C-alpha cells in the first residue's frame, strides 16, 4: 500500500495558503498557477484510471475556486497513485507550483 499522506498534506497546505491569500495575490498569479497544477494532477489521475482515454481538462471555475480544485484533483490522484516514487513526484509538483504562486 502506498502512503499518500505527503501528497494530501502538500495539496491541503497549498489550498489553505490560497484561501488565506488576498484577492490581489490570487489575481496576479496564484490562482492561475493553482489551476494549472489542478489540471496536471487531474490529468495524472485520469491517465492512471483510464490510460486509453484522452484526459478531460479541468475547467476554469474562477480564482476563488482554485483552492478547491487543487484539493479535489490532489485527493483524486492520491486514491489511484501507484508508487512512492509517483507520490514524491506529485509532491514536488505541488511544492514547485506553490513557490511559483508565491503563497
């Protein structure tokens, strides 16, 4: 069994930081960065669940939904992620996106 706790913690931490960020920070880049991360995590999960199906793109639900979108996508990925190495890679992606978002 793969321990996905590091991934869910990283995703939850980033989401909490987004929720606490001022609107101006979300408008500058944080929300866009979070949406891109959510889309990437969703693509990874979809490829694992249905490798023969083209992944659907997560829609842009607005800057105030970005935290929820990364939470959903990250937790969905945690359910299907196959290895510790994949968890580590996903955690790195979350941490890098959070740095780029500046939150």
